[in-house]
């Protein structure tokens, strides 16, 4: 009979170890499932940096035409480095120059509104190829005025 007790004791010991192992595994899985506490580190919010200050800027631009030096008066509204509005007034004295500046003025907004101030160097607008030189001259002056 002592051997039976010894065999039963070993069997009970093995069963206890198995129960503890299964229980331990279950507890581990349960704790692991519920321990999803993650700390999210948010990067600091850095405001964007702009090349130009927001505002309304005005300058005259000059260019040479076959009839002499001509000018246009340029007003640009800048917000976050982007042109939100542009107005050009003809200052031409020659009738042909007035006509070409008028063509330029009719197409300028479509060319520049919504674009960055640093990216509006023009070569031809609505058939006018000299007036954009006056525009570029005025824009260079405005860029200098608007530097952040």
C-alpha cells in the first residue's frame, strides 16, 4: 500500500503542476491582452516658416519697349507665401503699349493667383511678351519688401 500512496502522490503532484502551468499560462495571456498601455509621444507642433510676410504689397515695374521705357503698377496680396490676389494698372503712354498691357492685365490673375510668390517669373501672358518683364521687375521689388 505505501507504493500505491507513493504512485498516487506522484500523480497528484503531476496534476497539480499541470493545473498550475495551465492557470499560469491563462493568467499570462489575460494580463498580456489587457496590458496594452502605450504612451504616445507627440512631436512638438512647429509652425511653418515662410519666406514672405503676409500682406498687401505694391511696386512699379519697368521694361523697355520699341517705344521706350514703359511701366505698370503691381499690387499683390500674399498669404502664407501664396499670392491670393494680384492687380495690375497700366501706366503706358504709347497706344501699342497700352493695348499690350491691357492684354497682360486681362490674363494675369489666372497666371499667378494660387501660386507661390517665389514662383511667378513670367515670360508671356495673353500674347504680351514685354509687359511680363515689367511684372518681373515689380515682383522682385515686392519680394524684397515682403521678406520675412
